[in-house]
């Protein structure tokens, strides 16, 4: 995942982009477009909101005096999507759940209540907090009807940025995230970043049947990684947002899709990327598009030019699961067409330009650091998975086993990991708690300081990263963030030992 320069985008722009990927149910749902505005002749106009509604912001819960205490109830609920009623999952009845807004140094106490019919738990994706005990511990299991009290203590130097939360109970992660369990976390900047307005854009996908119920995924979809027929922004189908000419907004975008890559464009408007994941650039980078693998975030300045715009996800080929004949042919391909996500209406009097980007803390650069250990992680697929005739998804030849430690690391060390993709499809590699600095892609060194917590490893590609395992000893996981692959076994356990203890 990387920002694409203007020059590169010109070449990419000439690639064929086929029609939309929206299938059966998607047509029914998106077919409501414009009907509301035309006077609501559709028989189900009583459903209320229609596509083209103003973009909403999720509700926001904000810390005060260093503490944020929240209750999150994971449960099924009734929502309106594209003017029709639907039954999805959600936190506190919202799709997405509430945005948690905190500051470095805060303590965050979350009481998670499980109102689902199956086990769940909670993960705070990207936060640099302890994975032990009732911290960001992916091994916690909360049974239906039970509650669990999580506590996260953000260090005083925690990087500002956009993070997110979602369930992490192995085997059910894809189903629960696809169903609607996700929400944003913002760690505020220490100083202001000038923008007329700040918006959170949580981009998800989902598939619903004609009655608005969640559909079950097929074996093929779980092998490839399911992509929903509807792509939503803050739970809305193709919402609209208004800007004035010359106005600059800050958009914080998170890709919470289970498997869909978002190659985002907003042609005609001025886009400057402030950073990706928790990695803040020293200066904003002018971009034509941004590619977000599942789990990635973008921090974007959007300055409105004259003329309206459409936020689009354009085609991205993430490869295929192969074995086409066996698994149902091209259903295993991972290429999607153009999807309109939101419209931007630019109108009204022009506004004066805002001050430029304030100086940022210089990012840590591990390229010159002394490396304590080097490891390789090979992402592969083979026959004989545990899911009844499917494929096995492995890292270094092994499927996930929560009772096994795959990687033992000494706290405080700097390691270099080589991520090797032995398959025909991309795998976005994610490590909890510790961000990764990308130093090399397919043998070419990266010439800027690039920190991400989800690093895309393209089909047959090799990516090299460095990680500083400072702070927070404990056990956690790394995995492919195509959550179907994670549920199918593409995950390993890492144990980071206290710096002063033998590795044993
Ligand atoms: Cu966003 Cu282990 O995941
Ligand atoms: Cu995570
Ligand atoms: Cu994968």
C-alpha cells in the first residue's frame, strides 16, 4: 500500500476499468437511487433515507481529564441503508460504532458486552498499548451474554492518528466485521492541523439479501476473501457532502472491508496525503489516488476546486486464489470495477486559503539501526485446510494455533522481517502493537520513512520491514488482514519477552 504519485497515476489511469462489480442484491439496493428525489413512487419509499443523503458522522465519545470510559454493546440491530431497512450487527446500535476520541497518555476503559449469539472480543487496531491481561489481548474470549472490562493505557508519546476497533475472535472475525462491527479511534494531534472541517470516513462493504438480512458467504468467497456487494461510507450508500470552492477539509479514511482493497480517487480536487496508518509524513504529499489495503488508514487534506466530484474506488487487481477449475472459475478473481462511494458538491462563495502544514515531529528511521535478528515469513496456500475441503492458509507452513508460540522476540530489540508471498494473490500483513517501517519492496529500497501497521505483500512479492519491539512485553498476533484468510489460519503468535529475561 502506498500513495501513488501523479506521474504513476497517469500510467495507471490508462488501465482498463471495467463496469461495476455490483451484483444481484447490489442492483436491487442501488436501484433505489434517485427514486426518493423523484417523489417516492417506489412501493418501499416508507423506508426513509435514500442514496444521496448528507454524509453523517458516527457519534463521538471523547476523553476528559485523561480518561475515556465507554460501554460497547455488540449486537444485531435494525438500520437503514440506501433507503431500505436492514438487519446488521453493530456496536451500540450504530453502523459504524461510535468514534472514540482520545489523547496520548489517556487511559481508555471499555466494557464490552456481547449481545451476539456467538463469542466475540475486542481489538484496538494500530494502538501501541500492552497486549497483556485485559489490555489489547486477542486471546480474550467473551461468551454470549457476558461482559469484559478492557483497559488501554496510551503512552505519553503515542503517535496521533486514526485507528479503529473490531472483533478478533479467531474463526468469526470476517463474519463479525462484515456484519457491521467496527468503529474509529482518533488519537488527537498535540497541535492543530489547519482545516475548515474534519470528517471520519469509515468505508465498509456488506452483502444483504432482498429482505435486508446478512447473507452467508460461500466457500469460494472465503478462499478469495469476501467482497460485499454494497460499499458504504459511514454506513451510508453513496452519501453526499458539500464544500465551498477553495475550502480545505481533513478526511480520515479507514478501510474496514474484510477483503476489498480501496484504490481511492477524487478526480478534479486537490488531495494531499498527511500520512498512512500511524505514520505521519514530514510534509503532505500531493497524490491523485490512495491505495488502502484492508485495515489501512489515510489522513488526507481535500481542497475543493470548482466543480463537483465523486469519491470513487477504482479497479485494483489483488490477484486470484488460483485453482480456478476446482473452486468455481473466475469467481476466485479479486478484481473489482469502479464504485462510486460518495459525491462532493462544491458550491457557494470561495474561501481564503488556510495556513500550510505545521512542522511535525521527525519520524523515527530504523534504516540505520542495528538489527538484532532477521526472520522470514512466507505466506502460502495449500490443499487440506481445516474448513471442509478448502485450502490451508499458512505462514511458514503452519496454520494458526493459539496454543503455540511461533515467534519469540526479545523486548527492546530491532528486528528485520522479510515478508514473502508465495501465492498468486496479495496478502496484507498486519502486526499488532508494533508498527512496521517498510524499507524494501521487491529488492528496491524505499527512499522515504514509511511506517504502517498493515503492509501489503503483493502476489509473488517480497517486502522487507523493520520493527522496534520497545515497550509492552506480552503475547499477541500477526496475520493477513484479509480477515477470511486470518480465520482460515493465516496468523501466527508472537511472544515479546521482557528485555531483562532470558528467551528460553
Ligand atoms: Cu485489524 Cu488483528 O487486526
Ligand atoms: Cu490489529
Ligand atoms: Cu491473505
